[in-house]
C-alpha cells in the first residue's frame, strides 16, 4: 500500500451537563477511533478506554492487507475485556453494566488499491464530505433507526423521539457484537468525520456540513464541531475526529541510480 498523506484533528469535551467524559478517542494514523461509553460508576469511561487501548495496540502492528480481519479482532479483544471487567464489578454490585459504542476508520489495501475501511457499533457516526456534500456512511444501531427503516416514524419525529438514545448494538453487550464494515475509495471521502452522538445529537447535518466546508484545518474543524455542540446545549459528552486525505506521499526510499543499475544488470548491459 502506498503511503497516503493524512491531516487530522480531534477534540473532546465533557459538555455542560455530565460530570464525567465517557468518550474516548484515538488518533494513531492510519487508525482513528471514537468510542462513546455508557454505564454508571465510571463504567462508560472504562469501557470506551478499553476499546481505544485495543485499537492503539492494533495501530502498532497494523497490516493494511489484513485490515478488516485485524479490526474485527480488535473489536473481539475489546469486547472480551469489557465483559470481563463488568463481571468483576458485578461481584460487589449486582446489575452493574458498562458498554460503549465505537466508530473506526483505517486505511486498508483492497485489490491493490488504498481505501478507507470503516466500521461502527452503536450510534456514534461516520460522515464523509465529498465535493462539499455531507453523507452519513454509518447506520445507527438504534431503536429510532429501526423505526425509521420500517417507515413507522419520520426524520422529524426521530429527532425528538423519547427512545432516540436507546441503542441496539454495543461493545459490552452480553449478546455479543456485530459491527458493520464499509469500504470507500479515498476519492469518495475527501474528509472524514468520526463523532459521538454528543455532536450529531446536538447539531443537525446541515450545521455539520457547513463547519466541515468552511473550516479548512481539520484541527480547527474538530474544535468548531465540539464548540457548536456545547453552544447548542452540551447535554452530552462531545467528541469529534476529522481526517483529510491530502494526497500520496512521495516515496523517499526510491533511488533512481540504484534502480537503473539493477535494471541494467538484469538486462545484461544490453541497450
């Protein structure tokens, strides 16, 4: 896989209501993660941190030709650690629970082409910006999304539905995990946004699109998204990771003279 130049920025805030920031994030190119923890007694922040720890471990040994396999394995390891942690806590606090959503973006090689490998569990989101237009790539694993898909409620009703924060898949679930995976050509996602629902639940897609289109530096864009979520009420932890594909990096290991000598040797000095 040829190296790709990525510019990125991230921001996270506890918000204006919560006392603890249960969101965690990872920026370890070519691997990026946002996890939104849930659970009492510090359960959520531990669960999201365990996810980030496993993907940070992955980033040190990441093989882009095995991207989907390695990302799936990292999810499995994180799930096992969260379940083990939950069981240990329940020894003294029956009914105790910890879980977390997760969205992941990583560069991967597919049929010799570098692409975005994206994955999600829960209602944290992955958006892409292409030609100035915002598109949600991930599909929320939530009760409201299921109602939308079934045609039982409208988009306007979904925004204020009393169960809009109830998710149907998450790490830590005793039923196991079933992440969704997506592959996108780099050209189909000039800018990526990974965010917790403390961003997407506080500002609408139009506001997100405007910020991503008008704030050029991804660091400033991430800050602006979190700031907008706080200005809209900040009812939840808010986290954003913005990643731009800038272009292919020049291969500085290429030695033209050595390559020419090697070729001449193979050709036996023929002209």
